[in-house]
C-alpha cells in the first residue's frame, strides 16, 4: 500500500519525514498550506480530526502524534537499530526520553509560539517567560545527560530519540537562547545533521536554515 505523510514545513512532521528517508521507506509527501488552513479543511479532518500535523497513512491506517509515529517506524524496521530490544532497560530509557520530548518540550514550545492560547492576549509576556524558563531548564538537563551518558541520548548508538530531539532543538533557533548555544548540544546536533538523510529532508522541504 502507499505510504503518505501529511505535514507542513518546519513543524513536527519533519521528524517523520526524516525517518522515512533515513529508513528508505518510499512515500508521498503532502505539504499542507497552513495559511490556507488546509489542515482544518474537511478532507484532512477526516484523517486527523485534531487538524494538526503530522499524519502518516501507512497500510491503510492513519497514524498521528510525531513521537508515536517515530517509535512505530523504528519498530517496523528493527534492522535499522533505532530502538533497543523490547523489554530491556535501554528500551525503557527510549520510552522515557520520547515521552519527555512529547510531554515536557513540545507543550513548552507550544506556549512559546502560541502564548495567547494558554492565558489570553493579556498574559502573553508572562506565558512566554514561563515557557522560556521551562525550555532552557529542560535543555540544560539534556546537556548534562549527554555530557555524562552520550554521545547519543541512549549512549553509544543513535536511536529514534535523537531524531526527535534534534528536530526539537531546531525549533529554538530563533529564541533568545538557542539550544546549540550549549556546546555539548551543538556538537550533538552537528553529529545528527551530518547524516545524509538530514540533508535530503531539507532538500525535499526546501529548508535552508539551521544547517
């Protein structure tokens, strides 16, 4: 069956696109125009009622949530070695950090980029300040982890967690304190960005920043 990724440039769909290319999975990329609100149109809402990206159609199933899709793709392609064996302590660590990305980083980024959603226009500055504080503390935590447990999040070998994490690092590129202002995170990101699949993802999406 055809594999189709619905996404938009510079959103959470980037990690799924990157993994599809990394794993050599043939797919169609459908980039939705947010300005035209294509992600809120009826045809797309039929696939993803939340009206957000990404959505991956694979084997006739519509999958949503970037972290969940990333784990699923790694599971489907164990030969790539992007997840430790099920039931092992290392697999538990992979789950821990993927949920940390989804539950700690992504909501804080949402509050930074869309501060009016949380507490209204009158509280935009306070919402952004809190989001920035949470993000910078979280990235300091990750920098300390990589310093002692690296070079990758799970140790010596890259995993699906690293793809997710580097995508989220990119989201900070225009913030007051970008993640790669921390030397250990900069080296870590450069290591992942050196993968040919990263350059190919950028090429297909037409992205030219944070190289």
